[in-house]
């Protein structure tokens, strides 16, 4: 099993992968890092786990839109709005959970 060393928001990770896939994972991680940084700028620093969750949801939304044939610009606008709403709900839920502890 091979490993790819990637960095997301300044944190280094070593990810196991199939031999020969290291460069692909590094390239994908750079795209993910860019996406997570953009989301953090848009919604603020809501924690690593939440930022990765919102990034994953954003990517899945784009993938689903691509499968449906939805125009990318419209999909991105909807995704941005949905992400902002989701981030606000996630943050409110986290605050309620933290307040209860």
C-alpha cells in the first residue's frame, strides 16, 4: 500500500492509497484545500470537522448537479446558499450541544 502526504488548511495528513495514485490524491487534496479555505472565508472558522462536512456536501451537490445536467452557475449559486444555511444550522446545533455539556 502506498501513501500520499497531503495538507489541508495547514494540517498534514498521510493517506493510504493504491500504488501509483499518490499524485492524484495530492492534486485532489489541493482542490479540497482550496474549497475548504473558500468556505472558511465565506462562513467563518466553524471548526475543521464542520468545514470538511460542508466541503463534502458542496462537492456532492456539484456531482449530483452534473449527473442531472443542471447548469454549473445555477448549481453553484444554490450550493453557496445551501452551504451558508447549513453552516448556520450546524453552528447553532454545536452551540446547543456545547451549552448542554
